[in-house]
C-alpha cells in the first residue's frame, strides 16, 4: 500500500464531528493525531486444509503508517494488517522446496464519513500483483493469463491468473510460476485479498480454488 503510487484525496465537505465514532477518528478529524485501524484476521478453515495439500506456515501482523492528503492537509494513517500464509512442498532433482504458497491478507477499510483511506480498495489485480513484486523481488516477467469465477467468502468472484518467472538465488534455481490473485473483497470492516503462487510445472488450480472457498473472516 504505497502512498506514492496511490494518493487519495478525500471528498469535499465539512466533517460532522457528531457522526465520528472512536477517539482515533475524532483526533484525526481535529488534526490532533493519526487515524488508526486494525484488521480482523482471515484464515483458511481447518476443514478445508484437512483435504488440501497446503498447510499453515505462519500468521503475522504488520503495522504501517502512511501519509495521505485530505482537505488540503497531510495526515497520518496507521494500518495494522493480518497475514495468514500457507504452503506445500514439491521436489526438484530430489530436493523438496516449499515455494508453493497461498496468502490471505486482511486489511482494514479505514473509513471516515464513508470515505475509504485504504488504497487497496481501488487497486486492480494488476496493481496487487505489482505490490507482490515490490515485496518479493524474485518475481519478474509477470503477464496476465486468464480469468475464472470462484466461490469465495459467500459470493462468486473473479480470480485472475498470471504467468511469471521466479528467481531463487540462494538455491540457484529459476522457475516458471503461476500466480492467482483476487480483487479486494469487502468483509465487515476489512478488505480481504488472496494470492496463490506455485511452479507452473504443477497445476494447483483446483487446490487454490478450494483454499479460496475455505477462507473465513474471523469477525
């Protein structure tokens, strides 16, 4: 969520302090402090994992502060994301690597008077894949490949598949990869975004579809 890439301008109009909920929002509106928001975690249900080659690898929390411009003023917004990661092993020349991964990101909407300050809300899947590339510099030559419909969080959504190239310098290996990416799906007070990455030599589309169908938002 890079503010240099996505600079959001709030809509015009006067803030109605009576309609603000919480000290963080009130302080933000008065210019006395940053607006802060923390996401609830989204996970893959145990019942889904029990029938899937992927297993939980880690759960992390990531807090970042970004500066936005609203009403002609530069303001800080603190966002706490929850990330749940899953992976599976595969063999190359007799060596097992756990480079097939599925990631569930839950990020707060950060709304004030119906105005969203989270740039994920307006990102396309192309933007989100670029965000993955920023975080994992081993990805390159990313090209959109296809679109399919998958059941996810109680609705049918579009999942975009990409072709990419992965360079794993420590192992001295270069792989052709397949990426699966969703748009940001609104759930309660959060957005949920899912990414799947696996070597192209294995077709994990069915496994990724099952994981997407098993995602639950803990709120």
